[in-house]
């Protein structure tokens, strides 16, 4: 199968990153190519020294939602970073940092977790995305 | 229960979506045409997911069942 999907990740909370990781891993398991573009708070969450920290949840989670997410993690649900690592092991997953967000947040390539393959501008992202559907999370 | 010759087994019990499928895709890469992969999973979504994965990738489910909350799939490398 030669089709692909593209994800633009903006939010840096653990629940939204988990949703993005699930979408990525599922697509990779089907043999799809996945282009991921990291902007702002999602990019910040990929800092090597912060990737394993608690990044909180979207505001709509509330206390009950937070408890449910915490219970799933305790029961052994893979973290979003681990899910992405396994997706990358399958191949076809390319993760690029938005170069503007790198500038705004004063992030150097060496600050980022090895999950991130490089940095690019939005034009390169669109070129690589081609006609694939683009999902913004 | 089966007389099929299983080349590889994946125990995905307790793993949540999409990990059973991710582990399956990883394991299938190591097999060759005609070889069989057995997967055990407890994720309730796995029944539809394995059908969809098999259809999409062309590696058919040749046997499936459920016992005591554990789903079992045997897939054949295309």
C-alpha cells in the first residue's frame, strides 16, 4: 500500500499526544507512510529532557477523566512516546519539527528526543504531505 | 484445538489498541509467504481491527475464535 497520512501536532498535553500516537501506530501497522509536523506545545513535549514528564491533559478531561487516564497508564497502557517509538520501528513514520516553532521556543535540534528526525518549514511539509489527508491535533 | 503449524506467536493480552496490531505487524515482517502467525489479545476492538488489518494488508485471517475473554487469531503471511 502506498498511501500516506499527515498529522500536524500542535497541542502538548498527554491525551492529545496519545491520540496522535494511536493514529500514527495504526496507520504504520497498515503500511501507510505517516508525516508528522510538530508545532508549538507538541514540539515542546518532544524535548529530550521533558518527553517522559507529565504533560497534563486537555481542559475537558476534568478530575474524573484525569483519574481514568491515570488508571489506564497504571494498568500498563504504553505512553505516547513509547507508542510512537514502536510505530517508527515499523517504518514509514517521519517526524519533523516546525522550524518556526524551533525559533519561537528557542529549541536547538540537539534539545530534541531522537524520535524527531529533523526540522523543516511549512512548505517542505506540504510538499511531503502531497495529496494525503492532513489531521490537526 | 488446531493442527495448523504456527511459525510465530504474539501474546498481546492486556495491551490496548493499537498495540496488538502494531505487535502483529512487527512480527509479520519476520515471516515469509505462507507462514502462520498466532496472536492472542484481550482488547475488545481487536475483532474488527484484525479483520480490517487482514483485508488492508492482504495477510488473511485463517482461523479465529474467543475463549474466556481472550481472542485468538491465526494470520497467514501473504
